[in-house]
């Protein structure tokens, strides 16, 4: 498939150094533009995980109950995941730079409001608005990145740098949160994003040009107005249903939400198919991209990989504090080695992919991550945190191949004017994968934990009931025997989750080695062909 680049839109003069010829190399201005894109991505990623560390302080200061704490954590991700498809399509049609600057403005102002929230309700609302800003930013940044780096080899390296910030931000979030909480109050964890977003707004017009968002074969109007609410009615109920199932909430509500979401998803997809065949409005999501070999495999593998490994990061931080007894800052520092190995992988994989087929690199990375998961399973209450630190470092390096190279495969499989829409599917895949992981892996670890607590000797009924609520609740039990039982049960549940994930990752490695073997090394041709 031949990629096409359009002309600059929005009535603005092209930024100096902007390139419209497919495959032309990027210069210093484009790499500076990448730094701005990566900084914005870093802030949205940090906010995904930093709130977990600040939650105890937030709950204490704002007197938030359990349900309010849940929405303080989940509200951001819920809105973010629900709006990705809609904003990805809108960015392609209305202008990615415009959408990114709107997202940065919303995110920065909402972060400011969150930092000075006076009640749980105010913080929940601010977090939801932050999710709106992040959803506008994320696919727009990918689309802008594609326009800056039309050459597939340079684009792979740029994606590696971008992913280093995006994925690394989620891992170092606890470190940032730990430092902020040790020096200031809980609101400081949200203030970090404000100056960065302000810088983005100043620098974007100078360094980052936008390319045409018009579909070259469409002669009708712009984006279909009906598709936007349809996408929301499809995605939001599905995300809510998964999250409701993950927290063992109302089963009827969870199932009903999933059914409603699936029904609207079918309606949405049928409308996109009809729009792609007509001469009127352009579809919000061009389904033709899913006919390209490799795209569906990458999206499904990314969903499953995130589902298997994403919850383990949360379990690790729980072990560091609840079992190993680390304080928030020490627990955050223990996440630094995985962040560093992940960054090394994000930067190394694109260079290797110039000589080695990306499918083989992705498969090898998944197999290596399985070995890291086996190492994580060696954890016991007496080993300390090091099996988790070393094992997850191996996992972070191994799994870096899929998002880095897989994103390049997806973006290289569609015309440049559809890049943000395509990127939104990749982002949504990761978000759905993480939500499913909390539901599936979380249910598995909870079941193992409660089974072991129920069968443990030497506990009275009151302590057994308190400990069975979870490892965090067990910390409030006075009996040291009960706390020890909880530590053993939690560690065992983590071992089971790691081993199950290792087996599944080996299976994924085999599938990707076969299904992605046709994709050539990025240096073998100017772009990925399908």
C-alpha cells in the first residue's frame, strides 16, 4: 500500500522543516517536535499511575469513602478509554494540531482544578475532565508523529522514543508521586502536568505542522455527526461493564452495560461500513485498515499482553508496601529498574528492526517476557522484593518490542490522513486490555488469596473475615499471625498470576512469530506493505 501525505491545513503556514514528500528524512526541527510530543505523552502516562500512591492521603484529607476512592482512580481511565475512538476520528478530520492543543489546554486546566479540589466530588469531576483532555491528546500525538516522520525507519525510532515516555511514565509515576508526597501535599502530584502542558501550547505552533485531514477519495461533507455519539454509546458501556465486573460490583449492571455496549458497537460498525461505501460523510473509523495483514494481530496481541502484564505492576507495588514494608517513596524507587530496561527496549528495538523482521523481534520479546514472569513467580514473603524487580525488568524489556514495532506496523498500514484514527484503535486496545486484566487477573488473584486465607489455621473468625477482604485490610489487623497469613496468601496469588501469564505469553510468542512473519525489516523498504 502506498502512503500519501497531504498539505498543511487550518489556514496556517507550514512549520519550518515540514515535509510532505513520503519517505523524506526528518531534520532537527522534527526531532525537537518529537520532544514536545513525548513530553505531553509523559504527563498523561504519569497521571495514570501517580494517583494510586496519593490515594491514601487524598482519602484522608478529603474524607473520601470507598466508592469515591474508586472513581477518583477509575474516572480518568474510564473517560479516556471511552473517548479515544471518537477523538481519533475527529483529529483526522478537524486537525490533529488543533485537537492536541485543545487536549493540552483541557488537561492542564483540569490538573490545576484537581490539585486544589475541596471535595471528593470535585476531584472526581476534575479527573474525568483530565480524561477528556488525554483522549484528545493521545491519538493526535500519534498522527502528528506520523506526519513528522514519513520515513519508516526514522518513524520506528521516533515511536521508540515516544513509547519510552508513554510507557515509562506509567512506571515512574509512583516515583514521581513518592517524591511529591514526601515534599508537598497530595495536590502536587497533579500540578506537575501544568507547566508541561503550558509549554506544549507555546511550542506546538512553532515546531509541529499538521497535514491534510481530508480523505482523498471523498467528495462529500466532513465527519459523520451520528458516528461520534454512536462510538461513545458503544465504548463507554463496555468499559463500565468491565470495570464493574472487575470490582465485583452489581453483576446485573455489569452484564447489562456490556450488552448495551455490544449492541451499539454493532450499529456503529455497520454505519462505518455503509459510510465507507457511500459518497456522503466520511466514516469516523475506516474499517478498511483491519483488512491489512498484521493490524488485527498486533491489536489483539497488544490487548492480551496488556491484560496479562498490566495488573502485575499494581500487584508489585502492593507487595512492596504491604508485604515488604517499603514506604511510598521506597516502593516508587523499586519501579525504576523496570522503567530503565523498558526504555532501553523501546530505543533498541527500532534499530534491530532495520535488519531483523519485526514479527521475529516481537515473538522473541514475548518469549523473553515469559522468562521474566517465571522469575517473578519465585517471590516469597522472605525473599524481599528483588525477584519482582529483576523479573519485571526482564518483562519490561521483552514487552517493549510489541508496542514500539506494532505501532509502526499499524501507522504504516494506513494513509497518513488516517493515522490518528488508527492510533486510537491501538490506544483503545491497551486500555481495554488493562481493564480486562484487572477483571480477569484480579479475579484470579483474589480467588487464590481468599482460598488460602480460608484454609489457614490459627485465625479466629473476626481476623479471618478482616484478612479475607484483602492485603490492605489485613494491615489493620492487630494479630501478627493474621498479617503473616495475609502476606503468604497474597504472595502465592501473585505467583499464580505470574505463572499463568508466562504460559499465555509463550503461546502469544508462537502466534506472532507465524502471523507477523510476512512483515519485512523496516530498512528493507520505505514503508510497510500489506
